[in-house]
C-alpha cells in the first residue's frame, strides 16, 4: 500500500515539473532581470535628486523661524516668541475757530484762526518679554514736546510704571484726548488736574474697579503753564457697580499733595479754546504745598451718558509772602447718540474709550464753574462759569469731526488792569488717529 502511494506522488511531481517547464519555455529571465535593475537605478537617481532639492530648500529657509511677524492692520512688528514688539501710531487734530470777547465798558475784540491742535506720534511695545514701553512726541505748536516716555512691568500682580506719565487724577484727564466728548477738556480740569509729570506709579484693575498711586516730580516738558513741583504724591480709585457693554455706572475719588520749591507754586491759566486768550492767569503763587481732592461720577444708559467732577484745592502759603487759601470747581456734561450707539467704558482703567461705529452722531452739552474768590491770585478771578454745546460725527472709529459752540464769563474781584470778560466762540475739528 505504501509503495503504491509513493509511486503516485512521484508521478504527480513529474507532471508538475513538466507543466512548469512548458510555462517558462517562452520567457527570457535574464531580460526581465535587466529591466528591473534599470528601473531600480532610475528610482535611486530620483531619490538622490529629491534629497538634493530638500537640502537646498532647508538651507534656503534656515533662520526663517527667527524672522519677526508684521501686522499691517496694527502697524506692529513682533518676534515669533513674543519677547519683543513695536507698534507705531499717532493722532492729528486740525482746528479752526471764531471768537468774540466783550469786556466791561463795552470793549469788544474778535478773531479767527486755525491750528494743528495735536500732531502726536508714538512707538510702544514690549522688550525683554516682561517690560512694556511707550514714547509719544507732539509736533504741534512752536516746539517739539515729549508727552509719554515710560517703561512698565509687573510687580507682585501690580503694574509698575517709571517715567513721564499722567498722574492718576480725574476721569476727564485720564481719558485720552482722542475719546473726550468736546474739543477741549473743561476749565475745571485745566485748573485742578496735574497732567503728565516724571515719576513712578503702581496700578491695578479688574472687571469693576481700578486703583493707582504714584510719586512724581516736575515733567519733562513743563512749559510755562505748570508749577515747578519739588515732589508730589497722587492717587485715584474707581468703582463700577455696573459695567456692561451698553450700561455703566462709574464712581471715583482722587487726591494729590504737592510740595514746591521756595520760589514756586501753583499757577492757574484759563482759556475757552486752545488758541484763545488766557483771561485768567494767576502767575506763580508763592506756596509751600498744595492739597487737592477730587470726586467723579459717570453713567451710561444705552445712547445716553452723563459725567461730572468736583475738585477742591487748598494752598499752603509760605508765611509772610502768602497766606493759606483754597478754591474749588465742578462741571457736569451729558451726551446722546441719535444713531443709537453707546459710549464705551473701561472699568479696569476707569476711563472712556473709542466709539467703534461708522456714521455715529453725538449731541453733547456741558456746564462748569470755578470759584476762586478766596484764592487771592494776581489775576483776581473770582467766579468763572462756562457752557459748551457740541456735535460729533464719527465717520468711522478712527476719524471724526467736531463742532463746538460755547460761552464763558470771567468775573474779577480786583481789577488790577483786568476787566470782567464774556467770551463766545465757535470751533470745529477734523480728527484722525491710527
């Protein structure tokens, strides 16, 4: 039986070999091997060419990861790792005005003119990862003036800022000139708020509050309007019980104490519009120090907004040359967007910001009063009142036109060559910022 099986298997194998031989009878194995070798050589050449191109591309792109990023919309250049950046911007305000003044006795004067109110350009950004900076220069007027020149960083959760900066005092003063409602800040603001000076400050803020305080000396570009401050300390706190997109309620308090050099002190100079006559000029008041407090409030309800501030200042005389005295002032203003927009409010800074709309129309009114009867300034101004009406048209968020009409009364307790004066004026502005 086993013998028969083995003989069958042998026969099957023989048949298989016979058939295979028949299949390969017409096939050239060597030719096929040569063809495959040629294809392999072609494939190797293609791979070598690919590797060469990849090496060239890698060499050409070496260092691209280190190139900065340019954002044309923000005019900003920054590193890819976020360690540094620089952004450029500015504002230009072109003003024209007509004014008429009438003094006691029927003496009238009038005038008209135009000026570049502001032509400011700035560079700001980040350096060394943790430090922010800003340099802002104004080219309007007869001389170049430095406005902001500071560097800041985070210290224990607070923002520490060093350099020429705004002192933290007042709502209107700490709202940028790009976003104020009228062409000029109030006379009250000019009489009490210290503006920019050289110093160091700490600040913080959240969803419904802000706080800031600092130590200051005289500013880089004091000019003739400011006193020569030996030293000053100023602080401000704000709270917003309501801080929504179209609704806000703002409350704030400010205080400042200033010490003066022996032959200097506060100086108050007031005028209705920037290029107008200063009908109040106290000259330099001899004083050892000055303490000023301010209270502020504002509210936004849809298209309607209202804000006001009150200031009181006490001047410490320097003995025989001058006595202690005080003066105060306040203003209130309201605005309404007939096109339905709302005035934007930033609770974390306690200030108003940009109206982001095309074609917005805003109507506004302001009344203010300053009582300096007890001050005894050289100009002798006692009771100064003013009102202003305004219309603002926002062509887009970065361009607006402004039209202001107003009147101011300057009353004096001592003549000293100065008569009571009433000033009426009309002003217009084209404003562009970027």
